[in-house]
């Protein structure tokens, strides 16, 4: 719509005021977070299967065949280490092979598309209920979204891919260190399984962080494209909110001038951009700049 026509159309809603805060509160797309987690969990299961089916049996076999009878004070265990190294190389190759057929890129790009879909739905409600305009379904299909989504997808694929590899490295360390220190095979196996659990919770944190970042990027673009220059910072209101963000809660800021979130370093950002941030930006519509 032309800007002047928009102004005429929404005049009643503004009731003579210059700005109007969104009547709908934006929310973090938690259902997409869960979808992202489903993908990472499935990806991580490639490793867990490898650990159970290949790694642990190989370690047990190697220990049985090569562990010297006076293991606890023996320091010549080269044969065992060589055999373990070979077992880990085998696992690494197997992981590569399985990962290739997983199609992580496709699954993560579906998560990205879903984030956009929910974000648009949220935005349409905010616009409709606040200024009374119905946005078309194909309102957003510009190059920006395509590019931003591709970039986000690529970065996330790289991020997720590194987790099982890092874990494999860590497991290798646990095993070699364990035998070097005279730990029993049973304890070593337990430590490996525990390490796998750590990787899973790491993946969960990534999901929350990355979805929030993407959502924040989309929100920023949507609002600015519509001529929204200001927003109200809104924290999630629970105990996990960091003090630097809570301080900003309820205050108005500009999209072209992010507030300081860390007074010590002077670092600035918008809601949702910080690590694990769950804050959102409530748009403040201005009758003179509104452009829908
Ligand atoms: Zn926050």
C-alpha cells in the first residue's frame, strides 16, 4: 500500500497519537526450537549407535587382547594404544559415512523455513490487531529472507556437524587417558556414555540460541521494512533473564541504535541476539513512517 493511503486507513486506530505500541506480544517460537532439537537428536544418534555398536565392543576387545596382566604398574602398552587408535579411526570414518546420508542441510533449512512461517504469522497478527491492516500471505518472499536463511542454515549445519566429531575426540582422550592412569575398562565405558549425554545437552543449548537469533533477525527486518523504527524491549520475565537485559525491560529503543547490554564492555545488541537470550522486541508503530 502507498504510505499516504496507509496513513489514512490507520488514522482511527492511532486516535490522534503519533505512535502505537503493538497490542500483541511477540513470542519466541518454542515449537521450532523443539523441531531443531529433534533434528540434532537424530543426528547425535548416529554417534550413539556408533558408540554402542562399534566403539565399546572394539575397546573391550582391545583391552582383553592387549592389556598386560600387571596393567596397573605397566607402562609399555603401545600395542593397546595402537589398537585403540585404529578403533577410533574406524569410528571417525563410519561417522563421516553415516553423516553423508543424513541430509542435515535439508532438515535444518526446513527448520529455518518454519521459523519464518511462525514469525510472519506473529507479525501479521500484530499488524492486524494494532493498526487494522491485513497483510498478504506472500508479503515476505524477498531476497533478504532467502539469503539470510541460506546463511543461517549453512552456519547451523557446520555447527551441528562439529558436535559428534568433537565428542569423538573427547571420547578418544577419555579412553587413552583412562588406560594411561590405570582405570578399569568398565569405568572408561561409563565415562564415554556420560560424555555422550554432555553432547546432547550442548545440542539443546545451541537449538535455543540459534532459533532465537534467527527469529530476532527476521523480526528486525520485518519491523524495519514496515517503517517501524522503535521497539519496547521485553524480557521473558523469568529468573533466567540476565541482569543486563532485565535493566532494559519495558524501555524503548531504536532499531538503528541498539542499546548497551553489557555496561562493562559497552557491547550493544537487540533482543534475542545475545547468547541464549529470550527477550523480544514489541514494535512501536509510528503513523508517519508506517509503510505496509
Ligand atoms: Zn535477553
